[in-house]
């Protein structure tokens, strides 16, 4: 599954630094994929789909740098990215 994620100024404003389920990137994923749950973002993206299957996706170095800056309360600008999610067993 190809994920197209757009982290907006609102996600940045509303996100919680260092919170894997409420950071700016997690909020953007929840908006882009409203039917998924248990969204967590750290070194990779992880979420469960509608059928309860765990999906994971890699993050680019650019997104990881964005997250590091966000988590350290440094200024960040909106960002968009694409990645592929892989399904694992429930």
C-alpha cells in the first residue's frame, strides 16, 4: 500500500513532541488514513488497518530529521512524503 502523507501547519501546531501516537506525523497519518488505529511513529510508521492487521512503513532520512527537530521543539515547516506500507499478521 502506497502512503501519501502531508504534514500541515495544523498538524505541527496540534502535535505533541516526543509522543509516538500524537506527534505531527502521527496526526497526519490519522487524517490521511481515517480508518486505521493504533498509529505510532518512531523510527518507522506502525498502524493497524480495518481488519486488525499490523502495517509498517519505513521513514526517509528527511522525515526522521523533521521528527527530531519537532521532538526537540525546534522550528519545522510542513512536509509531505510517500512511503510503502507492508502488512504483517494481526
